[in-house]
């Protein structure tokens, strides 16, 4: 635009000729003439893309439009180029027109499509668009203790279809894992999803509606290729459909108060409930929600080739007692790692701890507060050197029951030898065989370390004796009469003949 303004200034104000302007600007004479003489500077109208304006291409325009519409649902790298559209028309549809006419139409059509997509009002709901929110509820755990749970709901305003998944928290790992599970269950991804300004997704709300998003949410959004929209602060009405759906799910799927011993199993039941609930009649359209859902489902983006693994990394210092702290809870590691730095992969339901790229600990993630968690297998090597206080350790009651009694009854060297064998079993990855080894030793009436070790080898390292090799080969009869005259010469046989 600055160049156009310069041409107009040279022509109108400085009274330069067109040839002079062309020499000054280095532009083509016809370009100079166009802008020097232009009087109408209104923006151009939308391009004409009606079929009647393309006498040869016109019959093929519906095909091109369908290809371009389908392209909006797949990654950009796999969309049609103009050349690919031309080649397909030529080879598959017997198109005899020119490449230039295809190029001209496709460019205008893409411009029109982009202009239309920019025209949605903030509260409009294109097919397939969704809304997400958490809802709080109570449940009973395996110990019949009342806990607080958080139901993540993804709803679709056009059809009023909704999906709910339940979690022990509303942190980022639970948010992204829940959305991932819903995407995979549906077999697609909503192209647009509306959120409130939850801290798991939004770091900061800037002026003019801009937002700084968290790194994990941004990577998840890019991976699944949906567009995130956010409500204005304190404007829950902008996602009223999911607000209503959260309440509806809580009143129906969580009454009476459920007992949840496994969130994975409970979430499978929730998916079944969501599909059954879609059989009811829509309050406005008076047809089944499942029937209305088909239009939303058709508008979903395809799932990416590779699923997104939901976790976050965190570097942690091991204290002198061998503990790392995550969300106020302490998780025990081998005390030999004290004062080292370990890397944690924190999933919504588990924690994996690594040192120098080697797995050094794995725990179920706890959502309690200020608790300590141990894994007795981490400490057996240390107990071999400090065997006197084994029964006084805080993790002693985690050890296999038979070994607890065996170690109580052992003293001095016998206890040390027993712990060394237990450490060997753990290092071999056979901790599940611990009690079975002692049971076999008791059956044979010998519980000394050497006898118990022999029982362990019998169970875990069974001798492999292959079956004898059977050959189905018949040995041929040999009809051979040897000539022994050479031996007679050596032994003097001819002299005795």
C-alpha cells in the first residue's frame, strides 16, 4: 500500500509523467498507470465463485468444493495443492480445461472459505464445536471414606450430547487425560472447544482478549489440532451448555453417591451411561439426541496418527533420607541416591522416577496431603549392612508376611545372609516369589540361608533338560570285506603263511 501511495503522490502532487514514475520506482509502466489513474480505493468485493462464471470448469466445481471442505479436517501437510487438484480432475474426472482456470477458482474459493470462517459470532456453535468444564462431587473410596472427585464434561451445544470422565483432581494431567479419553472414545476431535480461564490452561489473561497458555495445554492443542476459545472472565454463561450438562450428569450419574475403587473402571461405566443418555428426546428439536449427534460427529477432526502421552516432567532433589516430594507427598527411593537429582514423569495416576535415564522408582500417584510412601524393595540393599534394626523400620510391614516372621526369628549372621538372599531375589525382579520360596523351604524342614537359596533356584531358575533327540534314520547294511594284506606285511604275516 505504501508503494501505491508513493505512485499516487508522484503523479498527483509532483506532477511526474508515467514514464518518469516508472523510472523512479523501477515498476512496470502498466502498473504505474493502473495506480496513478485509480480513483476507487474501496476494498475489493468477495471474489465471484459461481459455476456459471467458469464455462469449462463449472461442472467440476462441486467436486473441487468437496475436496476443499474435506481438507479442513486433515493436517495441512496432507491437503490438496492446486496442482494435485488439477491432476485429479484431469486423471479421475476427465477434465480437459487448463491448470490456470483451476488455480484461479481454487484461490478465490479458499479466500471465500476463510472469510466465512472468520464470520462466526462468539456465541455461535458450528457443528462439532464443544465446551469443557469440571464439576465437583463426592464419592466413597475402597475404605468407605468420603472423598472429593472431579467430573470432566465435554458437551456439544448443537446436539446436547455430552461425555463425562471422572478424576481425583482437576490438575492439568487429569484435564488432558480426560479429553484424550473422550476423543478416542468418540473417534474424533472437536474443531473448536470453549473453556473458562482455568489455570491448567491459561497462565495469564492479557488485554484485548489475548491469553498466555500453559506449555502442556499448548502442546496438547497443537497435537490434536483443535482451536481453543476462552470465555471472558466471570462470564460462565458463555459456555452455558456445559454448565447445564455438568449439573445434569451430577444429578443422574452420581446419585446415589458412587463407590469408586478404580477410576479406570468407573470411567468405562460413565461412557456407557453417556451413550444410553443420548437415546432421550432433545428438549427443543423433539428427536433423539443421538440422531442430532450425527451432524456433530461428521464435523469432528480425525484423530492424529500418534496418541498424546499425558505427563509432565519435574526435576527433584533426593533428601538425605532418600525421599522426593511431589504435591506435599514424599516418595521413597534408594538412600544411596540421597542428595542426587532425579527426573520425575508425573502422570495423572502414577509417578515414574529416573536417575541417569534408569528407572529407580514407580508409585501410584497419591492425592492425599503430607503422606509418606515407601517401597520396601528400595531398602533391602541398605539393610544388608544395617540388619540389626530391620524390624524397626517404617516399611517393615510392607515386606512379604513370611519374610517378616523369618527375619524376626533370625539373628546376627543368619539374618544378614537372609537379607542378602532377599536382595538377590529383588534384584532378579522376582519379588513376587518371596513367600513361595520360604513355603518350599518350610515344606522341606530347612530354613537356613543355603537351603532357602536352593529353593529359590529350584523355583526361579528351573533346570532345562531338553528331550532326547529322536532320529528317524535307518542305518544301511554295509557289505564290505576289508583287505588286511597291508597289515600282514607290517606284522610279518607273510612269513608265517
